[in-house]
C-alpha cells in the first residue's frame, strides 16, 4: 500500500477485504490515521473507518472533478 500517515488531507482510494471475503473500495479524503484506523470522508460527507489490517491496496488519487451542472 502506498498510502502513509503523511497523506492525511489527500484524496485516496483504498481496497479493503470485508469479513464476507468480498472486496470493497473506499474513495475520499483521508481525514485521520490513528491507532491503525484510517478515517475517510467520502464525497457524500459520509465518514468510513477502515482498519489498516483489512486494506489490501491503496493509493493517493487526484482531486475529484467538479460537479456537473
């Protein structure tokens, strides 16, 4: 994973493995990284907490494109 604690404030994309064995992606701004839990704020305003141990891939991504009219 190329996301680090230094990336707080950046937009990131994370792939996590759920307890069911399926994979799920989370994209948003990395708000915090404390006690091996990453807190991501999605474009909708929803906050998602992702434990470091279930992340299988992650990277910093460009800012979201502006909303269409």
